[in-house]
């Protein structure tokens, strides 16, 4: 192994990806341009899209309606400013 981080690689998946896939939470990670760079299976199932149809797209591009996006956008903006943002759908 080259470094300690190699301990967290299991095949093609990192330790963090394995945890993200096993959690009951919806996990989506976006870059500073709001484009998805990672989604777990639970997150992609919410949109009824495979991960490869979400990666590279913004939340606005994959939202089912403008109203749905408008309800999430303030939390997305807050997170992109580096502030804590938690959004729950009930």
C-alpha cells in the first residue's frame, strides 16, 4: 500500500462510498456549480433515475417540478456558502 488512504479502498469503492451506500439517507454531493458529482443509490431512487443520469446535472435539471426545486434551493444555496444545511422531506 502506498499510503494510509489505501486502507480505505475496497475494490473500486472507497470506504466512504460503502458507508454512503449502506445508510438509509439520501446523499447527493455537488460541486460549486451545483452539478452532482456523487449520489448514493437511495438518492437516485428518489428521482427514479440511475446515478449516471444525475451525475453532471444540477438539482434544477433533474427536479420533477419548479415548485419542488424552489423548496430545496435555499438549503442548496446555504450549503454552497459553507453553512450547515439540513433538508428533510416528510
